[in-house]
């Protein structure tokens, strides 16, 4: 009798439940890989088959915590009446540009607050930087802030209310990444303008995990089509991160979920910090009309809730 492939994968996943010798080596990765294959193929999210999120009961104005987080308490909130530099650091912890992305740098001028809204902009503003014994000119200034030195969180409900930029090569994102290691990373949203900017209304959500050193670094990615107004109206993007799963929400509606197997969980046992940025996607630089810049990611607020500590 032939056993269907999905049935084989299901049985393999069941066998993994008894595996206690979890590690981040290639051997450990192979043990967990069957479960990852199944998770990539199935999505137990609250969305219909056409990939659009359910419209009913959506709320773009006021944050509504999901039932699982009903007892959570606020631990962080910023309404951006000003830019609090005691909380937010401009640029990444390692510096103002990434060696593998020499087309953009993180500039002070690209981060500012106006009328209670944080602006993270992309701008054509070539600038010279030292690189070893020489210097390089980087063409685009981009806005990025993080809380690596001030606020770190392990599990909780994370939310942002933002209006995203439009146009080719836009790449706004709201994410968490490991305080001490990378991975882990949770991308609550990434929007890709690509060639024309029309695809910016597709929300991509990703978990990064594994280890670069042992060549086990991998990811699980989900996506959902949103209404075509993410660059003209504010929406609320959020995730619930627990020890067992990550559930993603848009305007109060659960749109995607990823339940972590035992191998995945080991990489999410450390604090992570917040990052919000408006990047330029290097794959589509040739489609940018610099005369149409700057474009901005606008942030109304960011909030974090966590389960109360048990006494």
C-alpha cells in the first residue's frame, strides 16, 4: 500500500515530538526539518483561501488585544510626541551602514518627528564613509531606529500603527531581532514596492532561526494581500509571540500564524529588541526616480504588552 507524502510527513513530525536532544548543529537541523516542511505547506491562520485577510471587525484606529493577550499589561509605549533618544538609537547597533548593502546608510536627517508622527524617510543624499583604508560613497539615506540599548523583550504582544511609503524599491519593516545573537528574528511586516510600487500592499511575515556558523540558518515566511491603501491610510500591524507560536494581526484580525516545533523554539529563548525602518531594496534601484524622493514610513505609535510576572 502506498502512503501519501503528507501522511509520511505527519508521521515524521509525530516522531519528532519525542526528540529531546535538540541542538543547532546540522544533525539537529535534519531532525527538525520535516516539521519545517509541513509548516511551510500549511497555514492554520484565520484567512480564506484567496490570500486576502478577512474584512469583518477590522479596526484601524484603536488597538484591540487578542483574547490570548487579554491579561497582558503595557510595558512599553511611544506616541512620538518627540523622538526620545534615551529609548531609540538611530541606525543599527553595529553602525550606520551594512557592508553587504552599500547603497544605503542610516542617517540622522532621515529620522524626525512632526505633529506627533515619526517619519522614517528614504532620500537620495550621497554621502562618503570610511571603509578600511579607503572611502565609499553611499547614495541613499534611510531611516532606521532600534531599542537595542534600552528595551529588550522576551515574548509578548507587539503593535505598530503606521502608514507605509509607496513607489519602486520601497521596503518598510517592523521587526524584532536577538539582543545577543542573530538569528532569531521576527518580521511583523515587510512591504516590498519592487519594480512599480504596486506590490507594497502585500504584507510579508517571517521567522528567521538557526545558526550561520553551522549552516542551519533558515526561515519560515507567510504573506497576505491587504487593501490597496496601506500607503495612504494608517493600519495596525501586530504579533503575539509566545514560547510555542507567533500569531500575526492586521487591524485586529489574525492573518497568519506559525506554531514552532521543538527545534525552532530553542532559538527564541532570548530577549529581542525592536527595529522599525524604511529601507531601499537594492534589487530594484534602477526603477527609482530620485526626483520623487523622499518617501516616508509614518508611525503613529508603537506599543508592547507582556504577561504579568507571577509572584
